[in-house]
C-alpha cells in the first residue's frame, strides 16, 4: 500500500510539473538573437509588455528611436493607440529565415529576418556584455 501511495504521489507531482511548465511565461535567452526577437511576438500575443523593457541595449546610443519606443511600451501602456498599433503589427510575426552575423567596428551584430504585418523586415541586434539586444529595425 505504501508503494502504491508513493507511486501515485510521484505521478501526481509529475503532472503538476508538466502543467507548470506549460504556463505562458516567456524566458528570454539573451544568448540567442532569435529568442530576443521572439520575445517581441510573445509580448504582442499575450499583452505582457513588461518583457519589452529588457530588450534594449544598456548603452543608450546602441539603438534607434523605433527600438527605444518599442522598449518603453511597458511604461506607455495607457496609450491605447500605440498599444493597438504594436499588437496589430507584431501579434502574427514570426522569424522567416536564418540569422546572419557580422562584425562592425568591433561589435558583433546579428540580423534576424521576420514577417512583420504585411511585409518582410530584418531586426538588427548588437551583442554587448555577452547578450543580444535590439539595435534597429
């Protein structure tokens, strides 16, 4: 009987772990340019805009105005028009090709091609301190 109870407890706890692993949170892998870009699509699909503030580089001059606007969306969530535009543009986004890498002025850069609303785009990322951040799109 004790073995049966032990086995049942293990099976039940295993199901809990599987359900917990199936939650909708997104863990960004900053060592992967694809993961950083996919975080944008996740935010648009779920409304979890707080994740966006982590995608900008820690150096202010390392990104353009569009990227800064994107990263500050979590602070501007009361601007419904801006939120609606972001969601409409990115909710169905997806990466549609291989990442390309290059070095420019000593910085490693990555370009991630993706489908953006009705057109193809490329997201440029810069690697700083071992992590990838959005620089331009």
